[in-house]
């Protein structure tokens, strides 16, 4: 069975910077690193909304991004 090791966590703010030719939103990401994996979703939402208010772009989404290493586990 694979073994998962957490590597990092960051907060990602996604802003709409325009639209594509097909009318889909064009998104630009701003990443804030060194987020504690133990931070609650409500806390990250509040921080994300506060940070988004500092930008002149419309906020599209707020995301918590985990990066994990996946390695083979011990063979039985």
C-alpha cells in the first residue's frame, strides 16, 4: 500500500483577470505559502477574503492546496 507524506500546504486566491474567446473566465492565481495544515477551513476562508480585499481584481475562488509525497509502502 502506498505511503503518503505531507510536504506543504498553501492558500491560493484565484482572481478573474478577463475572459477567453469562448467566454470562460481567465484566472490568475496568487499563492500564500507556509500555511499550517491544522488551520481550520473557516480561518482560511476569513484570511483569504481579507487578502482578496487588498486586490483590485474580482475574486473567483479560494483554495487550500496540499502537496503530498506518495511512496511505495513496506512490502508484506
